[in-house]
C-alpha cells in the first residue's frame, strides 16, 4: 500500500511539518554521534588502538587488577567480544592477564608499562578532541547537555557506561 503525500511529508506530525525532519532530535544525535565516533576513532587510531581498546585500557586503569568479567560487564561488552579485545591487547603487550589470588578461575587485568604509556598519550589526544567538542559551551551548558543526553539514553535503555557498539567493533552501515 503506497503512502499518501501527507504521510511522506510529515503532515501527520505538526512538529515535523513546522520544523522539518532534518531538525529532529534523533537525526541530529545520529549525525553528531557518527561524526564524533569517526573523529575519536582517528584520535585513538593514531596509537594503534580501536575505540573499544581505549575503553578497556581506561577501565583497567581505574582500579588495580579488575576482573576481565567485571570490565566487560561495566562496559556492556559480551564475554566473547571481551576475550577477543583482551587477547589483542595482550598480544600487543599492553595488558596482561593474571590469575586472581585465591581464585585461579578468575583472571585479573593489568596494564603493562607499554599499556600505561600508550593510554597516557591517547588520553592527552582524547582530551584535545573533547576540548574541540566543548568549544563555545560553558561549564553549566555542558552539565545540562550531559544530563539531558543521559535522560535520552535512559529512555532508550542505554547504560551510561556502555560502549556504543557494545564492544563488537561493528560500525553502522549506511
């Protein structure tokens, strides 16, 4: 069944009709999210990292010897993807797995000296990118924007610590 011209033009939604579909919140968030992700990927890519590698390295750096499972849960990365990420980071000598004292079944994750160096350099570049994003936005505006975006994320069922791709490395198709 073909759609009528009024259905296609958005006449059924007064907001879309008045402002245009290109001004929708979802469309704008999608544009900003894709471009921000592309630029961030280039920032961390300069250090041989993928965004998910950076996120895992950063999470490991936030506590001494977190479990691999705990980091995966915190970042909403499925166990199978988490194993592949840590395998790659370990192969690059950025992370090492150790058996937890008292529970050899649990693996804890630790940054190597090389991992700390790479993460430190990547954090500095990421901070420059964040400053670029925040240009012209006051601290109060930034706090309000973040609070609003977190509410939108909650509406969509997205945990605030989750990676956009849930650690799969998959990018949306166009």
